[in-house]
C-alpha cells in the first residue's frame, strides 16, 4: 500500500516522545507499506545542515520519499512571538497557526494527484489543514494526546494569570478543532483506551483504534548490576510537562528524600534545562542536570528508582516504557502512567500526593528485592504488549480498516 505520512516534526533522531514513536513506527511499517514522508524541520532538534542531511539519509533507508519543510514559527524568537500574538487574537489554535505552510499544502496536493495513494496519515490534528476532507483517499489521524485535555491540564497548574487565561482559551479552541476535524477521518488513532473514550465523548460516532506507544526492547534492556543510591527522571525539558514534573519534584519531594536518604542523588536527563533548575543544581551537588545526552541508558541503569512525578500529560508515556524495558522500579503519579495497561503494586508504584510519593520512593530505595520484583514484572509486560513490531502491526491494521471504511462510504 502507498501511504502519505504527514509529520509535525522530522522523526529523527529517535530520542523520546513523538520522535521515538514516529521513527520506530515508520521503520517497522515500511516493511509492508511504501511510505512517503513530509515533515517539518525543528531547528532545535536538527540544528545544522549536517544533522538534517543525516536524518534524511537514515529515514530514506526505509521511506520511499522524504521531504522537509521549514517551520516558520521556530525560525526565530520573533517568529514565535508573532505566532503567539496571532493565536491570541484568532479563533485558530496556536499549533495550527505555527504549522501554516503554502509549500507544504501544495506538495500534499501534488502527491495526491501523482501517486496512487491508499492512505493519508496525518500525525497530529494541527496538520488537518493540509488535507481535503472530500478527497477519496482513506484518511487516518493520530492523536498523541487529546490535545484539548492536555492543554486544560496545563492551565490548571499554571500560576501566572495571563498565561493561564491564554492556555484555557487554547484548550477551548483545540476542543472545537477536535470536534470539527475528527469525524472527517476514517480512523482516529489513539494512544490508549482512556484517550479513545475521552475523544469519543467529545465527538460521538467517530471510529477510533488504539496503537499505543512502544519501546525497543533490544536497545532498552535490563542490566545485571550497577545500581547506585540515585533516582532519575528523563524527558526533554523543552516540554512544559517535563519541566513542571521536575520542578514539582525538587520543590515538594526532593527535600524530604534528601533528608531521609543521606547521599541520594537525583539525575535530571533531558535537553534545554531551565535556568531555575540549573541554579538549584549549582547549589545542591546531589542534583545532577545532564542536559541533552545521546544515550540515557547509563543514567537510568545506575539509578535505583525511576521517578515520574508528572502532573500534566496525555497519551502513553514513552519514558515510562523505556524504564520498564530496562527493568527499573518506578514510582509514578496516576497521570504519569495513565494509558498504560499496568497494575499498581505489580508493575510499578503509584502515588499522587507529595507525602505518598516520597514514602514510596524511599521504601524502594531501601528494598532491593522489591525493586527487582517490580522491574521484572515491568519488563515482561513491555515484551508482551509494547514492543514496536507489535505497534506497527496494529498501525497497518488501522490502515486496512481505514481503506475498507473509505470504500464503503457514500
């Protein structure tokens, strides 16, 4: 089958989040489909021409065609400010404005005319602007989160009045976009059953299918030893949810743990750490802020407990799946493991108050047998349910479902 895949970001290098998902699904699905990739270049992810060329070479090994487009809202701080300003006076969400591109739109239309496409896969709702709703091609839309819910959760923890007002307005605009757009697709791909239920409640009658996030179980594997008295969190700190999780942990949970567990270290692994975090690390040598790293595994392996103090989020958590594949004992909030088919107490520990989170983390730090039991169960679960080849087969089934639905529609 021929698939046109529209991506909000070049899915390379596959280090976390949507990059990891896109890369692995494309790599696996390309064994049974001819994929034509159109993607926006994010200069913070691919900052040089060499990096762009490298990504094009790697993706070209399994995609039929690979074409890139500039993301105007990230061209400069002034461009981003302009996008925010436009969104503040418009009924259009920021994400849609940020992805406006005449050249992208024209190229989509050209490919639809020249290639016998079976499926158009739109990898986020903001890119629906490039797809003709009446086009007689099967259409699939991925919701990495129910974006309106994610934005509303973010507004709930925002302390600045003006920013909170902006985020709540964005949430309402995204909800309207989801309502207007989702029904135009043959299948809406969701990360979890909870996300599918949430979107279906907003847009009754839509067809959803779950293709959860996955993990490379060969790359992320358990280590026999090497744990030290440390906890770790890994996630790009250019994302609000990750910044909020880390700063919440440091303000509310870390002081308790540091007092109760002498010599404990906290590894914060992820790109673009904010100044506030770096200042805390300078004042406390037990906090280790790595910034961007090519390989998170050494930091995860030497940490006794993987902490997930997320207060904002949606979808399914790639960072949690990576840690589970490495056989790590995990303490998470309910939001942090939302969407994963995990059993609290069997695959990880769940704690939603600062006191409970600190208590659960300390208990695991003091009990290596319990850590091993949780880690083994977590590893077995990801092998059974969350390996990338399994997710890719599910995605190919979605394509076939969308094609069948499109043929039957009037």
